């Protein structure tokens, strides 16, 4: 064997049958193992995966196999984009994909789906996370404050620096950060430290306009204005508006 | 989750009634999620803050798994070969102890000119050998891990401050605790454990600070203090003599061959066998693979704080 047109049959929990190319199906380590150790002509049962989910998963596997084999002319960036769109599904589907990717042992898909969920949590406040996942807040105000204090330690950074990262500095960029520090804020854009400001200096001004001298000639000159407001105990929200001049 | 509980259409979150069935409340999914992101601390802290159920799952299961992942060797030693069991003070307190320098305030026997706030630490090294130096002679049978001191410069006119923490194995059955109870040492009035909030004993007041502790830290003559809480967590501070001193901090025969201390992308703490004694020390490192991970830029002391 070794023919690329070998097909494998898969039957799902809801009795749907899929016939797929072997190269695609064996992206799943589970299917690969069963195929190589069982009878290759019979149908492989995927008990815990439904037809809809398997269909999506097979799309993923096909795309990645074709891309790796050079059958499709697709750059790594385009594949990355495709993956990002692939996980734009409702949450129930996303969680089903996680369970199925684990069951079928497709590591790259498991990482992709888990990372997607992690990104819904990291960098967010608890109330935003509750909204995202439709979870009822069952804390009283006092209890919530106690839990917040209990869990803030992983965010208390040395030197009390709050940092905001901007991926790309376009001509006109607006960005917001919430910092729980009272001392300094540091802004990083395109991997360079663009500015560091003492929050106490910002405190007395509603907005400031400052030109920063570029550290090297290729760095754009940046004019920024900053507004700040209190958003609860110990938190300040800073709203930056950058204008670039190349 | 049964098919009846799932819906297949794209639904905007605000259109749905609040639900107890979100997949994020499912233990199986949480385990897969955290394994995939290598037990990112900030994500776990946020998850544990969302609602009571998630906090309970975190306390029972997720914090334990995080500790085992980040410090397999030390956890195995502390849990007495029963890592599925409980640990004094809880696994969340141990995780905080591994990754949080508690800062320092003036206390009865140790005065600082200004208070240092606690802060997250990216990587720390805990050592049993080091811990031995903190045990009074009669308590040397106890097993205690202590971290290297976290160094805090205090200005030109003062020595650097060294802040350290540690944890006992099986504190309830330890000689140290028996000694404290026998001597009827009272709890310190003001200080509380920064990791689990319980009462603490001042080891200076209890006269249980051996000379070896100051030598071990590279501190001057007895300029240190540390506290032990009822769950066996230790925290303390010392003045660090400038390094032109003759005294070396490490013991002969203990080699730190773990070259991963400074690699913030290391996602698994390694351990070494030294002198035939498995796991005399353990480096715990927080390496996150999440897309918004902790990167140190430009070699400077800048850490990322993400919107909290």
C-alpha cells in the first residue's frame, strides 16, 4: 500500500459515514493506530464524535495535509489566517472540537482550539470573562472583592510597572490599558519601548501632548495624548491616542 | 454534555440566557485547556475568580496540577509520595509561595526603612540543602525547602535586602512545630502568612534561628528574621552583605547544573540528582505559551501586565 488514493471509512456516533483519504485521516493518531493495527478494510468507529464535528475536523486535516504536501499554494500566513477563521464558531462547537481533538489525538488542532479559549480569558477582567461564557456571577460584592484580592498576586509586577503593548503603530492608533499600578506605565510598540511615563505626572492633567524623540532614525515620531480615569479600587484606565509622523 | 444541551447555531452571548452548562465549567475541558497552555498562572488566577464553581475546581484540582507541573520534584517530596492528596494550606497557597516574593515590612526584630510590596517572580530556586541551614540543630530531621533570596536594592546607603520563602514537609508532624509548642511560643501579634493568611511564629522570638542561616544567605552576623505559619509556610528577610565577602553562599558538593534558570520560555521545571539524593533542589519557572505571554524585553526589568 502507499497509494495516495487509499480511502478510510469513518462512522460517527450519529451513524454518519465519511470516506476520506488515508493521508488526511491519519492526522489523527488514534485513527492511525487503529488503521495500522486493525483490519484496514473495515469501518473505523469514532464513538464520541458527531457527524458535524467530524466534518469540521476533516476540513482542518485536509487543509493542513494539502498545505504541508504542497498540493495547495498557501503561505504560512494564509494558513494561520485560515486557522483563525476555522475557530470562529459558537462556543459549544469550540468545546466539542476540543474534546474531539483530544479523543482523536490531533495535537495541532487541540492546541489551536485550547489557545482560542485561553485568549478569551487571558488579559480580561472576571466580569468580561463571565459575559463571554455566559456565567452567572454568584459572588456578593464583598466575596468578589475578597476573591479578587486572593488572585491578584500573579499580576503584581516588580517595580509597579504597568505595561501596554501595541502590535503595530499605524498612522493613527488608539489603545487602552487598565493598570493596577500606581507608579509607571510603559508603552511598547513594534518591540521597542516607545515611552515610559510616571502616572503621578499624568494624574493632574486631563490630557497631555508629548513628542517623543525617536531612539533611532527609522522610528516614527509619535505624538500621543493620554486620558485617564479611575475604574474601581486601585485601577486606572489609560486611553492613548497615538499619531505617527514618519 | 448531551446533544439536547448543545445548540449548533452561532449565538451572540447576550442573546442567550445565563447558563450553567458552559463548557468552561467542565473539568475535562479545563484540564485539556490548562495542559495545552502549560498551566499559565495568570489564566488560572483569572479562571478561579469567575464564579464559585470554578474557584472550587481550581482549589481541588487545577492548582494541584499546576504545582505538580511546575515543580514535580519538590511536590513529590512535600506530598510524601501521595501527590493526589491534600497539602497543608492548600495547593493554591503553595503555587503562590513558588511564584510570589512576599515583600517586607518592619517587624519587631527586623526594621526596614521602607516597606517593599510583594511581587510576582518569574523563576525561583528552592533547595532542601539550603533549608537545612534554617533548622535549629535539634530540628535537623525536618525537611524544609527554602528559596534563594530575592534581592532588593535599598539605595546607596543601605545594604541590599534579601527576601526569601520556604515550605516544610508535613509540618504537623515536624520537630520544629513540636519544639514551638513545647516552648509555648506565642504567635506574633501582627504578622500573618502572606500565602495562606494564618498566624505565624517569629523564629527569632522562639530562639530557633541557627547561625548557619545567616551564613547560608550571605547575610551579616544574625541580621535576619523569618516566620513560620501553622501550615508550614516560611517567609523572611535578611540584609545581604556586598559580595566582596569571603563567604560563599553555596555548599561544597552542591552543583547547580540546571542552566535553565534564566530562560523564561522554559515550560517545564527540571531537576537534578546531586550526591545521590534525588531532588536536593528544584527550580520553578513560569514559562507561558499563551499568545500574551510574559516576555522580558531588552534585558531590562520590564514585565508585561495585561488588562486586569
